């Protein structure tokens, strides 16, 4: 349920912008707290996607590192791979 608060539309819009910016900054900070090498679940969280989508991206070429069993994903490699996937 949405609550209605008094005030002008401009004030509501300004408040919405402030909240949006605060959330974006918090998410950026969260990404910086991730380790340099992550397992599948953490890598999916880092990318902001579900595990099914993450697994699809791995099948499509997202680089992984396998060290004697565990599969790891490099934060730097994920960032570079995403940049390469960007459409012009």
C-alpha cells in the first residue's frame, strides 16, 4: 500500500531522486566489498542476477577459474567481460 504525503510534486520528485541516488551508492559500496575471487553464488550476487541467468552466462563464455575442484570467478574478469558484452 502506498501512503500519500503532502507536498508539491517537485518536492516528491526531489525526494525520489535522493532515495534513488542513496540506493545506487549503497549498491556500489556493496560491490567493492566483494572478494577478488568468488564462487558461483557470490559472483551472481555481484552481478545482480539469479543463479539460472548466471549459469547461462557461464555457458555463453563468462570466464571461470577451476582450481582442483572449486570454480572461482574473478571480480576484475567479470567487470571486463561485462564491458565487452556492452552493446554500442
